[in-house]
C-alpha cells in the first residue's frame, strides 16, 4: 500500500467573473522513504498540491491521504520548509531549532541536546548562540532544515527552499539535504522549477503543466550514490525530462519514460 495517496484531486478557486482551476484531476502515489520532486513552471499547481498534502489547503474534489488517513490539517509529523526560512529573528539559532520540540512538550535539557545534534548534522553547531540576521541565506536555510528534522517527522514537504540562494550555495545544500534525508530515510516531496535540482534530488520526478495544473509525466531517476551533474547518465535523464515537457496535449496524462 502506498504511503501517500492523491486520488483525482482538483482545486478550483473563485475569482472575479468566474473560477480558476489550479489542479485538474491529479492522481499520485508516493512510497514511504521516497524522495519525490514536483517539477514545473510557475502556475502549474505544484505548490497548491504541496499545500493540500501539508494540510494548509483542501481539495475542491478528490482526496489526499497519508498512511491511510485523510489530510485535514497541518501536523508535526509532516513538516514544511518554505523558501523564506521562517526563522524567528528574536530567537537564537539553537532556540529556533528547539521550537518544534517545545510544541511536543520536550524537557529543556532534551531540547538542547536534540538541537545541538541536528545543528551538528547541518554543520552549524558553532553558531548555536547566533541570531538569524547574523547568518547567510544558506546558513539560515540549514537552520530551517535542522529545525524540521529535530522533531523527527515522517514527511518533509519542501517548497522551493533553495530558490533564493546563489548557485554554489544551492548546489551544496542540494547535496547535503539529499545525503541527510536518505540517511534518515525520510519521505520527501520537494517542489522545484529547476530541472537539474530535480535530477540531483529525486527518486522520481513528477512533471506538471499549467492551465489547468495537471501531471504530464512521471520519470524514475535511475541514479545511485552522489549524483554527478556532468555524467552521461545525468545528462541522459535531463534529455528525458525535456522530452516529457514536449509531449503533446493528446498524449497520456501520466507518461512513464
């Protein structure tokens, strides 16, 4: 049985003079421990789908479930990491990482130990007493990742978390999050519009197209270990992604290449 199941989900928003269809009859399954990337241009509904899965929005029709239970609200078992980091500026790095642990009612000493363990995991243990404004964008995003992992979630939802970073920092964090999450066997759904990023990270890539938002193709990424962005296998998968984007409207909604 699939861990995450999306069945015939549509999301229609009212607008002046009519409606706007953000998602159109989307169906998808995700296995436990899988790293899935939602790839597509702006307006294809990938962030809307992520919001539904994270419990921040509800479908107009269809259903979305995690582990057989209907998704009705956000949960600490399913943590979302956004592009804007979401750190509290008046709290130190350590106290930001402890935030979710406080919600779980953990004792102060346990919170400190857990926060330091995850700050070490992302290479920021020396910055525990700093404030977010004293950190670079890449460092702030690593704090957000440490905070998310500290509550030991079952699922991580990531909405273009590296989009605002420079290219070198972005590539470094792509490699880091891939290694960390595979080591910890997390289930991850990651939104991006960057083809190379999707190939670096994903076990499967779900390609979405706009007007209305729907799934056009699902591609397995048959690469193992550290992913070399210049290797022939990597470039071959990139070509397959471009081929999938070029499919005509009359082709299958879900096209496995």
